[in-house]
């Protein structure tokens, strides 16, 4: 069965510092992974996705994510955090041969000025 | 713990027919979001409601409409169905009363097939 875990409910980072939001997954086949961001009172917005190819995927707003097959992880990263990055971040996974997308529980990111 | 309920779980319709999808949020949740995920595509945000009023709008076609009722359940109405409407429709609910940034809890989805 597919599953995705975001082990941290909340991540606190100072502005200008690098940030990492963690995600691990479990699928029976090849994974299709992505990250979404939710700003207050808004629907989810797509950030980036991984299907195949380079393990480092670049997305919107300067975010990137690193796919690690051996660790079954897909951590979201940004070299220098901005206060405006403060939001809820959702990791999601789908088996490439499947249909349904499974979302993680979300991680709150707080970036302090 | 109660989760988001969506009905029906599966629905088969023909072109030009109408369909109504229902979403029952977690008790005491005041906000509902609708997402569409087509085959091989990423989930796309359609529309959201807070306290029975539309709060945000995404890529929802004009043929679709939605509303949130007094008991906070929501219905997505789809008319003049097209083959391309075949997708998995997710509903999510959250509570803004708790303050801060709310977490969305997703339902299992309704799989719509248009023939």
C-alpha cells in the first residue's frame, strides 16, 4: 500500500538560513512524488514533482527536492529561506502504475525575520 | 477519529450527463476544498468554501459549480460531462477556528468515469 510520512509537524528557520522539510514514502512500484504548498486560506499550489531523471528537482519559488531511492525520501529544500515561505507544505506520492494520490499530513514552516 | 467522507466512491456517467459529488467534512471543520486529478496528472485545485461562502477559486470549468451547505457538507455539480472530466476528485476539509494555518485533511476521493 502507498503511504507518505512527514515526520515533522513544524519546522522553524531563521530568514536567510537553508531549510529542509522532510518526506518519506512507500509505494509498491516506481514512485511519482511531488510537493504542494498551502498559504493561509488558499488551496494547495503545486511546487515541484519527480517522475524519473535527475535526483535533484527544481521547482517554483526557489525550492528544490532531492529524491533518494535507497532512503525512500523526497526532502524539500531551499538554500536561503524567506519570511514569505512560511506556509504549510504537503508531500504526496503516487505509484506510477496507480491512480490515486496520497498526501502527507503536512508540515508547518515558520521563517523568522 | 472521524475522517472526510466522499460519496459516491465510484461513478460512471455518459457524455453530456450531469454528476453530483458529495463531501462531508470532519465534524467542526468549516472549510472544504475540492481537487481534480486526471489520469497521469497532478491534483489540481478547483474551488474552496469557508462558512458556506466561496473562499478561493482555481481551475474549475464553467460547467462545474459547487456549494457548501448549512451543515458544512459540500457538493460539486458537474454538467455536460466530457470524456476529459474522467478523474479522481478529492475533497479536503479544515478548520480555521483553531487559528493560524490550518491543516487540510483529505478524503478518499470519488473516481468519475465518463464514457
